[in-house]
C-alpha cells in the first residue's frame, strides 16, 4: 500500500525502473529524483507554479502596483523558492535515454543547462520588487511586468510531470476542470486589457461610450467621470474586483457557448477577440 501511495504522489513518469529496486549509489550532495523529499518539493513547486499562473496575468493586465507589503513579501518568498529549486535541480538525478538513473554531477549539470535552466532562471527574477520602487520609469515598469509572463513557461514542466496521472479517470477530470478555469482566467485578463485600452481615447481624451467597460459602469451605477478641476483625467468606473468578476463571467459564458448577452462585445477589437474565444470554446 505504501509503495502504491508513493507511486501516485510521484510527479512524472521518470521514476526508478522496476528492475532496479535498490537505490543507486550517489555522491553525498546528489538527490535522488524519486525520494520523499524531492517528491514533496515537486508538489510545492507545482502549487506555486499554479499560483504564478493565476497571479501573473492578473497583475500584468490590471496593472497592480506591488505596494502592498504582504503581497510583496509573499511574491518574494515565491521567487526565493524558485531560486532554491534551480539549485536543487543542479543536484538531482535524472533518467537517461536507456532508462538508467544518471547521478554523475557533471552530466546532471549539463542536462539541466540544456533543458530548463534558462526558463527557470527567468521565472525567478524579482520583477515585483523592481516594480515596487516609485522612481522606476513607467516604461521600465511595464517591461518588467510583461517579462513576468515568462513564468508561465513553467507550466510546460507541470504538464510533463502530470502526464503520469492520465491513467486515473478522476485525476483527468480534475485536471480538465483546472485547465478550463485557468484558460478562462487568462482570457478574462486579456478581455479586460482590451476594454481598458479602448475605453479612453488618449489622443482626444474622450471616452468611448460603446466600450463594454463604459456600459458595465453605467449598469452597476459607477459611471466614469471627467475631473475638470483636478487631474484633468477620466476617473471612476467599476472597482477592479467587479471588473475581474465581470470579465471572468463573460469568458466563462463564451467558452461554454451560453452567452447571455448582458456583457457583449461592441468595438471591433472586442468582437475579434470574442470570435477567437468562441473558436477556442467550440474545440
């Protein structure tokens, strides 16, 4: 029973071959990729990767400035854990092309450098800390915010590790629900970004009354208003919580081809994106 539990919890199919039941002899600083510590660590990285996949698109699209100390500390801890993961990967065995467990330190380093090292390194850079400084140029801040999307490439590693669970029907169902929710979340962030980009014409400093953001603001009683005495900019509008919930609601109804029509695309950009989203949903 214990062996079955270990087999189920093992992330990935790269486990110890059945014909080799004894653990191979490894140098003291080398970690076996199927040991209990590495299995637990892989689950921690898996959870943090999903956290990153949710928060990074949200922070980029909603342009959240990381001034909240609690969130900044949390994101910094995640960055440190990803950095530790890089160090561990330089000292973790892997399965060779012939099914053998490779424990030679030089081969381990070369294999990691040729595969996931660059992506892992880019994913653990402290973009949020850089953006937290008030004197950072807006263009540089936007660049670092966009670079955070590189962290989503870690999902490639997650997909490779989770293929081990495709033999379990319940696990496949849970994975499909998670993937659907994640795709809907990403599309919701893009949907809001399109509306936020189009709702105000920066050239003429006028608001587009046909934008879905403007229509939503009117329907929930939080209209946009022009500040003529102060900043001379458009203010007001729905809160970010309402905007995200409305965006997620729209993408969910579009992907499931329900489409109630209370939130609908009106501008050309919104219609083009909606067509693309419906094509994704019909698959």
